[in-house]
C-alpha cells in the first residue's frame, strides 16, 4: 500500500503530477481491498479534505455499470439528486466537471472494478488537484495513468496472512505457528492468491480443532482446486469476457507441459505465427490471466497455477475442446522434438559433420535447452499416453547429453524411466534398449553402480537381440564403467575390450577412442601403467584425428593422471594444463573442477601455495557445475593447506 501514497499525496504534486493511478491484477487478488485501505489512510491523514467518491463498475458482470450510470452515482455522492439532477447525460457530465473544478479542496475518486477505459475516461476531472484511483483486472494502458500491477503474495506474506486471519478470530489459535510446513503447502495449493488464502483461512476457522495439515490433505486430493477454494466463478467471469482467439489460447496454455513457456512454444500450441501469438499473449497478460516473464531475447509467459487448473477443467468438459487440446499437445511435442534434436546435434557436433539447423554454436543450443528444460522434461512424461509415446521416447534420447552435461541427474532418471516403460509397452525394442542404456548412465552418476550394471546389461541384451552391433558397443562400454565403479576391474576390462572391438569393426573411430580411454583407466587401476599410458595416448591421437576438442581434453586429463601415477609429475602438469584449456573452452565446469583438483594434487607436496589456489579454483568450478559435494571436498583440501 505504501507505494500508492506518493501518487495520491497532493503535496508531491509538483514532482509527481499524476492524476490517475490504475491498479490491475487477477480477480480476487485484493485490488479493491488495497485501494480502499489506501483511500481510508489518505483521508485519515488529511490528504483529501474534499472527501472521497466511490463507484463499483461491476466491470466483469453480465451487466456492468456504464459511465453514464456512474456519473449519476457520483453526483449523488456530491449531494446532487432529485430535481437538482440534470435530465440529460451531457448536462450531468457538465455539472460533474464544474463541481470538481469549483471544489478547492482535493478529492479522491475511487473507480472500482472497471473493465474498459470507456467506463472511466468521461469521469476524469478536468483539474489536476484531484486524484483518481482505478482498479481493474485488465491493464488499462489507454489511460494516462501510473499503472501498478498487483501480483500474488510471496511465500512469507502468504503464510503471514493465514496466521493473522486465524488469530483475528481467536488469539489463541496458534496452528499456523505450530505447523509452518503445512501452512507453506496450503499457501502453495492456493497459488499464494489472497482471495484463496482468505477463503481457506475461513475454512480453518470453522474447523478450529482440526490441523492445518488435514485441510492440506483435503485440498491436495481435490480434482479442481479452483472450485475448492471458491475462485472458479472469478475465472469463469474473466474467461467469458475474452474474445474467442484469446479464450482458445488460454485453454491451450493450460495444457502446455509446463506453467511457464516461451513465445515460440505458445505459437506451436496455438498453430499460429509467433507475432500473432505474441499479440494474444500480451492481451491475456493485460487481463492478468498470464504473466510475462522478461528474460534474454524472448519474453516467457507464466500461467498461474489456479488459472491452469481452471483451463484444464474447461477443456475436459467439452469433447470438441478436448480433441483440440490433444492436437495442440501433439504440435508442441513435435516442436520440442525438432529443436531438442537440433540442440543435441550441436552439442555432439564434430568438424566435417553436417551442421544442425538453427543453433550455430553450443552456447545457443544450451541456452535454448536451459530455457525450455522444465517443459521438455514434462513433455517426455506424456509418453505414458499412447498417443504421444513414440515422439516422447525420441525426445528423451535427445535430452540425455544435455541433462548429463548440466548434471540434472534426478530429472534424467525420471525421463529415462517413463520413456523406457513407454518403449516397452509399444514393443519398441531399440527404443527400450536406448533408454535402459541412458538410465544406467544416470543411475551411475548418482552412485547406484549395481543398478547401473543391471540397466546396461539389459540394454546390451536387447541390442544383441536386434543385431545392433554399433549400439551394443555403447552398452558394453557403459557396462564397463559401472563394473569398474563397483570394484569389478577384471570384468570391466573385458567389457571395455568388447566395446573397443565392436567399434573397430563398424569403423567408429570416435567411439573407439572412448573405449580406449575407459580401457586405459582400468589398466592403470590394476597396475598396468605402461599399457594404460599407451591407451590414453591412442585416445588423444584419435580425438585429434576426428577433431573432437572436448574428447581431447578428457584424454589429456586422463593421460596426466597416468603420468602422475608413474612419477612423471612435470609431464602430468603439462597434460593437465592442456586439458584445462579444452574444458574451459567448452564451459565444462565439472571437467574443469576435476582437472584443477588433479593439478592441485600434482603440486601438493612441492608447491602447497599453488596447490591451494588450484583447489579453490576447483571448488568454484564445481559450484558452477552443480556439484556441491565435490566443491566441498575441494574447499576442505584448500583449507588444509592454509
């Protein structure tokens, strides 16, 4: 409320000559309450000695108040009624403006719940020493006004509202204090919407001897929370006011895989060009049914959770709308697959290969994947539905490299799990094998080596069954890594040897290098240092031949580790520095952190100050890589050298 007062304060007129202030926000958000509270305080403090005039325009009712009706009400508030009231609208407006012009004392006009600028514009005073405060669900940009957008509460204020509402009724009601977790979840279920929060607080007051958690359980189980908390009539009224194109887009946005999407994704949902979709989104934003989220080159759009639930409910109630929605979901899934495949192609691209479409560099591909990650992960989970299973499974494969790169292992496990089940139901044996293989990689990254061994074994057997020797090599390679982490070195040696031989047989030199790299790691672990050195040297040369700079960086790092174990520390340091250059070039912060730790270890005995610096740099890199455990370990090692 405080931010309204400088606008209303006549004393600030020379600095802020704003006559009109328009507060906008979603229905039930608290616009009228805020405006009335501000008005009462302003009058109490003597800001408007001429008094306050109030009109409710009922802008979103079936029969809203017109400007002509409002001027009569305002004149009545000024004492003009009966025979003193002019008979024509023109006469009424003329008298209204004259009375305001002749009133030397400042007055406040509170014009509540307007849906159209035409309702309020004829009522604006012709003098600047009065003030007008307008509330609307729409952003009334046509008005020459200071526009204030009112959003939902933040988590702390939402919890405070519940607590104060309970104690207002009964000062001894300390449930909110005793159950902070349940209050937080209740606020989330209400979308932090003030009206919903007030209604749920009223429900709690009626059930004085029941816990907050009991209401949370009840709301969590409700199919339509908008109905449960009493907001559905608000949303229905807003929805009925929309032109057909806006109403259609709102329904489709409710079916999007994530609550926040980009303009391109919305265009795919709507089957419209981006410019037209953007216009519709801006109109919906003006109605506070979507929220624009500026960021980077694109504006993203967030649909409030309760609006989303309402929109889904509208679609479910009509068979035609449901089929329209299903077609929209197919479009957005195809859109996601196309660009995720292009982004994945850029992440894996090597010189000499065809250029992927759209993304000219890794940074662009990663930026798009980062912005759409929530939607991409959610869209893969549509694979549970037969209609979307095939595309969703293919999408999951496109996300593997990215989720591994960003170390989003929990999301990766989720994606692989649902895609694997979908592929199995569809008897897609290759798809099932691919998802088992990726599932094993994600499991291993979370320390679940034995489960990873089982996953890669299943993938290997499926590839063998369909005769896919190339992908069988990948399964053997990943199985070897999991076996090594489980302490089964001899089995790991066999697995990596099988992978190397399969890659050599099909002529895949890039993956052959990967197999040699892993083979070298196990050879070093079992004490066969010279063989390990030869393997890592082969890896480096193969990666240089195919132009894989990132693979070459890995090879230099592993070559350095082998040289260090052999006591050739200076050569190891040179290898690590070359690895560090490659990892930094690719912004591979996890690889950077590993290499810096290796450099620190190499300097530990002879140059402790330099080792400490490298450990600190390693901790920073691990933090950037979302690897807090590794970062803490590097920081601890640095502290030990203080």
